[in-house]
C-alpha cells in the first residue's frame, strides 16, 4: 500500500504562480498548455539526469572504467490543473535503456499530487509497474524523485547547483514545518563549512556565489516561517525566533569567511598582476632594444629572435597559468559536473590499466605549466644545436 | 644563451613535476576514506544497504537500476556530493 508524502515547494512570494510553471527551460524539453482554458499545463519528457542527483546517471568515464556499469535514461511527464484553492495533477516516471527506447521501459510509475498555493505539496496514490527487482522500501526514494521533478518544474533552482538537492526533503504521513526549517538550517551550515574547506582554486566561483546563495535561502526561510508558523503561539514563536537567530549567525560566519578569502585573493591577484606588468615591460624593452639593434652594441647577437619570442610566450603563460586553470576548473565544475566528479574520485581510485593511463595524462595536464617548461627546455636545446 | 635557458627551464620543469608527484599532497590524510568512496563510485554503483550511515558527511541520495547476475534490480544509492567531496 502506498503512503502519503509531504514537502514544500519554495516560494518567496508565498504564492505559487500557476502561469510560471514550466518556465525553467533548462530542465524541460516540452511544455504544452491548453490555450482554450489556461487552467491546464502539461510538460513532457523531462530529463531527470540533468536536473537531479536523485537518480544516478554515469559519466562517460565511469562507463569506460567499469564495463559492467550501464546507464539508463529516466524521464518524467507532469500535468497540472489549476483549481480555486490548489493545483492538482499527476506525474509519471519512466526508466528505459535510452531516450529512443522510451516505450520499452523497465520501470513505470505514477503519482498524484496536490499543491496548495503556499507551496505545501502532498503526494499520494503512488503506483509502480515494473518487471525488475523492487521492494516497498524504495517507495520514499521514488516519491522523492517525483518531488524533485515537480519542484524543478514549479520553482526552478536559482540558489544552488541544480543537481544538488540536499536542502529540502519530504516527510511521510504528515507535513512537518520544523523538519523543513531544520533542513534549511543544516544546509546553510554545510555551505558555511564548504567555504572554509573548499579548494580555493576550483571552488572560487562557488565561494563567491555562496554569499548570494545564503541570502536566497534566507528569503525562502523568512517566507516559510510567515506561512507555516503561528506567531501568536508564544512557545512556537520563541522556538522559531531562536532558530532564525541561529541561521542568521551561521550566515554572518559564512559571509565573514567569504570576505576574508576575497581580501586574500585580491592580494594575490595584485601580486600576479605586478609580476605580469613587470614581464610585460621586460618584453617591451626587449622588442624596443631589438628594434634599435642593441644586441649588436652589447655583443649579444647569439640570442635568436625566435628564442626571445618563444621564451617570452612561455614566461607569460607560466604566470597566467593559475588564473587560467582556476577559470577552466570552475567552468567544468558548473557545466560538466559528472566529469568533474569522476576525475575527482579517480585521484583516489586503485590503479588499473585504464585509470593508470588517465591518471598519467591528467597529471601532466594538471601540471601543464611545469610540463611546458620542459617543452621550452627542449625547444631551446634544439635551437642551440640548430643555430650553432 | 639558449643552452642556459634550456638548463634553467628544464630544471624548474622537472623539479616542479617531481615535487607535485612526491612532495605535496593536500588530501593524503583523507585517502582511506576517499579510496573507499572512489571504489564505491566506480565499481559498486554507489550502492548502500539499510545499515549505511553518512557519518556526518554530505551525500546526495537516490535510487538506481543495475544489472546483477543477468537480472535488473533497484538499489539505494548514496554519493558524495560536491559538498561532501570538499569535506
């Protein structure tokens, strides 16, 4: 028998706007509205692999390293009906071999839901049809996947990476506002811990974004408290105010950490810029001296022009390398999360034939500035023997 | 002059690579835990059983479909998420 589950779809306005459902285009492939009555929305073929970590797809790297690991495609459909006091509807989930074979599914599931305009959502009547090994203990996980699909469709994700759904969970049998508030508080604490322990290079963008991220969460928490806690009840009021203060304190700590790192980072950037300026002047002088034929006057004619150009290029690259590296890693982290994640795990994976090759390549790519210095050395050696 | 540059850049390059290979490793103290997680990630489909505990770390939770002994079956999964990886 299926259980009933509850959750909250974040809305800082305190009101779900039916007309904005499905406007989060990143996660949706197809939106259909009934123009005749405007009280109906249908969204088809939502690729869950893109929007959530609730069902784990694999990166191409995992498939290469583990031949037994197969990737399956999970897609969802949803229909919403606008009613006077709530939004009702149902959602379906299908797991198939790939996108082209949706009709030959391994797992098909359906759930009904009701969303109050304050964001409170109730799931019920979960039906599962599958020929694979399945136990009722998975019900809550399947219901959570439905929650993620509906939440992404109705709300979008502006304040965190769309794949990381660790801030909000669902509860069984009853709606528990204090559990939701606690989840928010714990999530903010985790962000604060992140800021302190994150790698300052690839996490730079995440660190800077975290200040805005917690402000976003705070706005939702404020609305959530207004909507679901009776402030006329003194006991509840005291409990909620206490939790709000704790959350505020964690946010202050997080912001202080970010600002401290910004100061340190600006200091480092200023140093690097100084170095670059120094070498830029050095190179300019080189060119100027070359133009005036100073080499001849100083009896340094044995330095070739090509050597000056190659060496100048690599010197500049060496000093720009760190900012290039951080920028590229940040892009990968946000755009190619699974690949980033796989490479991160690979560093600690036991060596076999394939991972050994990848490890060697990634070591040289990671240390490309030193690798390039060796290349410069080889080029200069060749130039020396070629010229003399 | 090229030969001097070649020697200097060669020494710095090789020295830097050797230092990064043997000398510095930020996460060495965490290796046992991360090795176990890497093994779960690459070889065990991030599968967890009923007794699994996050031990205070941050994981994304989910379900997955795997093929075992020629049969498809659902499994519960837990994967270190970006927050967890950084801890």
